[in-house]
C-alpha cells in the first residue's frame, strides 16, 4: 500500500495560506496594484502566444504567415493548389476545435465578450481557467484556417479568465475577482492592439460599465503592463500601418465627417443585424439535421471553404486589406464588395460555431465604407481617402457596440493617427446616437438578450433586488398551534413584540394570523382567555415563498399589517417578513455606505499613527 505524500492537513494549510494572502492583497490598494500588474503581465504573454498560434496555424493551412498578401498562390510549403487548401482548411480545423469546445468549454464558442460581460456583472467574475486554454486553441484554429473573425473577442475572454483564475486561486472577495477579471480584459485589448488607454477604457465602458478613479487606476496598470510585455516580446509595430500622417485638407470637410458618422454607424449596426440573422438561419438548418453539435464547425466549414475559394480576400482578419484601403489603392466597387463580403463571411463563421471576435470585422467594414465614401467625395474635397477610412472604422464600431470612448481611442492608438481625434469624436458620437435611436441592444448585448440574460436590471439596484421571499425572509418568531389558548397567544405576542402571529392547524398548515388588536378587544369584552385561538376570527393573509419583493411589499402595504408569514406550496409556514426586518436592513445598508465613505488609505492611517505618538 502506498501512502500519499500530501496529507489533508497540508492541503488545508495551503488553502488557508491562499485565503490569508488573498484577503491581505484585496485589503491593501498597493498590493492589489501589484496583483493587477501581474494579471497584465500574464495576459500580455498569453496575447503574444495567441498571435503566434494564429500565425502558426495560418502557415500550416496556407504556407504563409498572412495569406491575404499571397492570394492566388499555391501552398507556400507543400505546393497544393489554392482551391484545395482553401476548401479543406476550415473543415479540418472545425473538426478539431468543435469537439474541444463542446467537451471542455461551451462558452468559448462565438465572440466571447458577451460571456465576459455576463460573468463580470452577474456571476461574480467567475470564469473557469480552462476557458482561456480552449479559447486560445479554438480561435487560433478558426482564424488561422480562414475563418473571418477577429482577435479581440478571444483575447478579452482569455484575459478575463486568467484574471478571474488568479483572483479565485487566492480566494479574494467577489468584488476583487470582478476587478481582476476586468483588468484581464483591459490587458487583452492593450496587448493585442498596442492600445493600453483604449484597453482600460474598454474594460470600464463595455465590461464593467463603471467609472471610478480607483478602478481606472487598476485597469490602467494592468493594461500598461500587458502592453509593455507584448511590445518586448513581439515589437511595437502598429496593428494597422498607415504610411502618412493623415489630416483633413480643410475644416469644411467636417460636414462630410458628420455624414460619414451616420453612414458608417449604420453599416456597423447593419452588420450586427446580419450576424444574428445568420446565426438564427444556421441554427434552424442545423436543428433539422441528425448530426451532433460538435460536428457543426467541421461540416459547415466545407461551405466556408467553398466561399473562400470563390472570394479568398475574406481569409482571416484581413488587416493588410485595410491598409490597402486606407492607402486608397482600391476602387469603390471592390471596397463595397469587401465590406459586404466581410459582413457575410464573419456572420457565417460565427454562426457555424467558430470562435473569434466581431470587433476587427466591424473595423474592416468601417474602413471599407469610409474609403468608398472618401473616394466618392474625391471630386469635391482634397482630403485623402485614408482620412475617411480611419474615421469610418471608429464610427462603424460605435454604431455596433455603442462604446464611443473606446471607438475613438482604439482607432487612433491602432493607427497612430492622433491628429484625427477631433473628426473621430464627431463621427463616433453621431454613429452612437443613430444606433441608440434605432435599437436598444448592441452587438454584444444582443446575444445575451436573445438568451434571456439581463445585464442591467434597474430592480437589482434596489435593497431587495429580484430575490424571492425565500431568499431574504427570517425565521418566524413563533408559530401557534390552533389548540393554544387565547391567554397563551397573548403571552406569545408580548414575548415576541409582534402584532400578529401565525396559527397552524392540526396538520401543520397555515390557518391564519391571530392579531393583538383582536385579542385586546376580546379582553375588553370579557371573553374567555381559555378558549382556543381557532375560535377567534383569524386573518387569512400570507405571501408565497416564491413571491418577488414587489409582491411582498405590496401585500404589507395593502393589508396594513406589520408582518406576514411566508408559505411554501403546501401552505406550511417557512419564514417571516416584517417591517421591522426591512428597517433593520435599510439601517445596515446605510451604515455600510457611511463606512465606505469614511474609508482611509494606508498612507493616511500611518500618518495618524505617527501623530498619535507625539
């Protein structure tokens, strides 16, 4: 018989150490900053690994690091005809990552950001660590084999998963798990696009939807660390290389920028609609087959491959095509074909079960729309086409995601065109306004809405939220049997300081409420105190255990009673809700708010101690 070298005591000791470390880090801002930087460094390295994985699988599939710069050529290593590897690559990859996703991380399917938003805002930031591994592999296979998808969704989910895993491993409180998961999201964007400021703003604007100086500091620290690691490992070359410093020829072109903001914003919004319409259609078709879900990416990958044979420019993310469009090297007709093709191919890639983001395709669509717009205006303006293409990128993303600050910052950081901030702001605001006027959901929240997941429920901000009565009730102060005497009931009311108490029948089911007011009237009338309470007129008022807070509060308000019993499906008393308990909850909530308002920093506490010595 062999003995384990690891005893239960050592396991408990290690877990206890992690708990102590986690709570210490969570309680001190300086240590939490170190944790945020650690998350940034890990995510930065993961982003580099992800980019290498995409490049590696692209090389395996086509023989080139980037196929869109070698369109029409045979396989760079094995010399296969273009139609052969374009047709088969998506299917082969699909049969690899399809079972991988189905078996280990179903949430890794699709573009990933909605799952992060849901985890951060509704699930305490908990994202399993295996999601990061599966997402990197599945997305690298999808994009590297020709899937028309972006890198931002996967790396945001990977970063959030790593941040959540680190915080959970140290047993940090939920608020800190959420914070470090958001830091991981910011770090992912920063490392992938060399955009640390945009990464931080993205985490606050899209993931957390919360702006505080403290949170901003932590996500910036994580984003900057991630960006530094990524630049050290893979260089600091711009994601979208623009040859010249773009600028408008005249400020009068701002009128055209306003119009472009509307046009590109509608293009981004239209892409969002096509994405989910395509997903619905593919779901309907696949539901009428007898094939398993894991085979879906492989089988439908053949159709994607056929599409790539017909139009190979849709292979992968397509950044070189964006650079050509910004340089003004394409005709209007070809730009529009690329724009429509990207929308259709990306929708099919995501709909068939591929893993990849929709951010980069949205920018691609905006770049093509902006370049076509600028080309059409060439007879009436001297501004270069590239100006309109870059502005179109931000406007399209704003129309699809309604994240205006992220849209402005990430485009200028990706392209290095900081001189375009002014026109970018105008176009992005108009695109955001048009999108908000036409639809409530964004390209990210629509997926959750269709699934029935609610991110921002106003009721959640109230004291009781959406919790059923069974989740916040207290124990009944005392339950009276129907055989108890009136005198015994009076004694119980005095002892519990309640105005009503529940009475149950011989089978333990709720019979009604005995009221102190009714007993007082009985005493004044000279009634017998030895009679059973069942002889009294009881009040038949109660609430169900599944009742929402609004129903419970409404019952307390309409009956005028200070408390009510909570009943299960068999009408048995399982709890108690009272005005006294609600006032106590409001008091504790107020005290917590006051305590949070008066929190001090480590430095100020040290100064107070020093002053106390003298």
